[in-house]
C-alpha cells in the first residue's frame, strides 16, 4: 500500500485482499477479467474465510446484478442520491476486474471529446504528421485498447457531443481515429472492456441524457442504507480507517456513534424513532456525510479538546454539514434541536452535550 499519498486507489489499498482472492480463485472468469465474478462479489461484500473486508454496506443483490451487467455488452450506470457509495462501487469493480481503478473520466459541462478519447503531442504532430506515436490516448482509448473498465463519473453532466461518442463506443465497441490510416484508424475493444458510470439524482446535468445513450446502459439505483446496524458499523469502520491513516489515536465511543447515526437518520427520513415528524433539510444526510462528521468531530476532540469525543463535538460538525445549501435549513435544524434533542437531553448525557452546543446554531 502506498502510504505517501492521502488516499491510494483501491487496488493499492486492498492489494493483500486482491492477492488472496486471486490465489484462491479457481472458478471460471470472463476473458480479460483478473478475478471470477464470484471473487469480484466477495471483494465488494467481504469474505470472512479469506479475510476480505466488507466495503459496501447495502444490497448484496445489487452488487451481483452489477457484476452480471459488467460481463454483458451493456454499460453499467449507477444512479442515486449523493453519498450512497456509487463512486466507491465503481472504483471497487474496476480494481477487482481490471486491477486499475484510475482509468477515470470526470464528467462536466466542460468535458471535451479529446479529454476522453485522444489528443496529440503537437511537437511530434508537426514533425512527423499524424501518427500513432504522436497520439496521446485518453481514458476511454486506453480502456478499449487494454480490455479494461473505464469509469465515468457524473455522466449526465456532459454535452451531447460526449454522449454521441459514448453511444458509438458502447454500440460498436470501437473508437475511430480519422486522422490515421489503415489499422491504426480503429481502436477495437479488447475483451474485458466495459464502461461503469455514475449519475447523481439531485444533479441531472445541463443536458438531458438521450434515450439512445440510456439504452446502452443497465441502470442500478444505489439507495441509502436501510439497516441501522449496518450504518452504525459502516460509520465506525470508515471513521476508524480515516483516523488510522491520520495517525490519530482518539476514537468515538459507542454511544457517540449511535447518537451520530440517529441524528442523521432523523434528518434524512424526517421522522424520529419516537414518531416525531421533523423537517428534512435540503442538504444531503447520507452515510458518507455521517462518516465525514464523525471524522471531523474526533479530530476536534483530539486536537482542540481533551481527546474525549462527545455529543457536543458531533453537534459542532453537524452544523457545517446541514447549513450548506439553503438558509432555511438553519431553522429546520434549530427546530430539531429544540423539539427532539431537548427531550432526549433530559435522560442521556451525550444528547445533553449535543443540546448544550445549540448556541452555535446562530452563527
């Protein structure tokens, strides 16, 4: 694992797990795949016998459907609310199937065709003219040639010109290079090539995704975690992993993790376990955001406090998560604190610490 970077790609972070899976993998695998479909599934959802950790806390059947799609002649499009692990899933699939999750395109309204297909080394182009040596391959070009998965983040944000390129590649499995002649003018997909894309349901992009492009994908909706126990486990494990990487020894106690997950669940669903209805903020209240709040709260306690994480630290960091989209969300959060947290604070120490931080809501 590369420890000199803030975040290594999945194939480096989980290199030992991938090696164990490969060594024990005696099942048939599609041409171009490094692991069998069963081993890919195990990499994502875990395998206790081989010491492979669970990385996706959600619907295991969704993972299986995704693996099947990636074996087919259609691309995979993961859609859902922000923070539901769409990008993480695409990275894990690419790491397990192709051994490289860095062949990635970040979609935006400014993405151009040469950024995803190919561009030119203009010094060589002027010296020798159009040639394979002067061509600079982009992510889609490399994935086609190598028979690998290409990740496309926020595919719905790109222009129609980009969408047309994707339609052609997903339909014919070939990329045309009209500047070259002969065999070099065509890049045919090697076995193992496919496209795994993500799309945010809250940001449908500048241009509507065409029906022609939609037909080239199988859609899978990645939903928020419905199982509270899984969400608690996810928040704890992911927060602890971030703290280990930061070499921070402080950890959240169980009651603080429970408070954090409960607060996020209340605000995400608009209903508390006691049956109280609260207004949902506009901000995303996903498990990924809960991990970020837990991590920040622990850093707050470690560096600026007495290294004991309390509900107060969670409240301080939750404010910054909720108050990022709409000014009215501040009113919703204050109402939640005054109605729900105030009642819980009467009988639970950590909720009392949370309630004591309410003065910071007026910032």
